C-alpha cells in the first residue's frame, strides 16, 4: 500500500488577492502513515495571517470526480492529534483523512476552501496526488459486444447503438474507459478512439442504465458513407493502466 508519484512541494494559491489571509504553504505527501488495510493522509495548509479566517475545509475528488465524503472535511489549527495538527495556533490547519483501500487507484484532487469573517468563501489552493490502494490490479474484461451485423442505409441517415458489457475484478469504478477503433472498407485503421458511455444517457449515448457495466454509444451512418465491411475493435482500460483483450466485430454496410 503506497502513495506514488507524489507532487513536488506544492504551493499554488489561487484567488487570494482580495483576502487578508494569504496562503503560505500547502502540504505535500512525501510522507504518510499507513495501516494494514487503510492509508492515512495529512493535508494541511498554512496561512501568513489568520485574523479574518472563520473556517477552513477541503473537498477530495476521486479520479471519477466524486467526493470521497459527502460533506466538507474540516481542517483545524487546534493542536489536536486527531486532526494531525502538531501545534495549536501556528496558522497551519490540518486534518487526518483515511484513504480506504476500497478507493479506486488514480489521481485524486484536493481543493482547499476558506470562509472569512464576512462569510465570503474562496477556494484558495488545490493539489493532486496519486493513490495506490495496494490491491493487486486485475485487467478489465469485455464480456460481450452488442452491435448490428448488417446495416442497410437507404435515403436517410440510420441510427444504431453499439454496446460493450465490461467487468473488472476491482469493481466497475476501476474501469476508466471503454472505446472502439474502426477500420473502414479498404482503408488502414484510423487509430482514433470513439468512447462508449455508462452514464444512463439514452438520448445522447444510447445507454439505458447508468453504472451497470454496459457501455454504449449511439452512432449514425448516412447514405454517403462508404459501403462495405467495417471492422470495430473494442477495448477497455482500468485506472491502474491495464487493458482488456480487444474484441473484434464486423458490421456490413449495404
Ligand atoms: Ca482492474
Ligand atoms: Ca449502462
């Protein structure tokens, strides 16, 4: 269980020009403690002055842009070991955060917020870190692909849906992306990827149910598209960087 590829000493205050408080330093994760099952991070932020600060907190977003906890995570300058704060009143605010080993691998984003005594709230800094949950990673698997065998295009564009059912032993949230590449009749592969979505947006992407492991894409073909056999290679990649075996299908356009 380890954090890897930590950011360098990080110090990127933003939007502090109007405030009395100024960010002096933001923590970096060169050192961390960990237990057998979970890891602990100790984000902290130090200000040059705290006279007009009422409250300091952070939000942590997962690689999937979800908060790791529903509410704000308060930072304290109270000298409390429970907050990982070493010295009370030294203008450095801290928290101890448990990074559970069920969290997905990847880059997490911490945003630091301050509310001042006029109740104005500002995001004052942010940082990213790479989290390795210590579980052995297993490559995703494309279980099946659904697509028409043959499409007959008449006068008007024809819409159709392709979808891939994908599994990952580390959980569906470990799946970073599912895509296909195509080879048109009598042409080399373009290599460009078309993403499939598991967002439940049927209108835009043709996906019936969000987060069920079925990744979909609505496509359309016009009478102007070349007739012949199109090759589709579907692949999935997980957040640990492992890829599935490609699944190849052919669609005949008449
Ligand atoms: Ca995996
Ligand atoms: Ca779906």
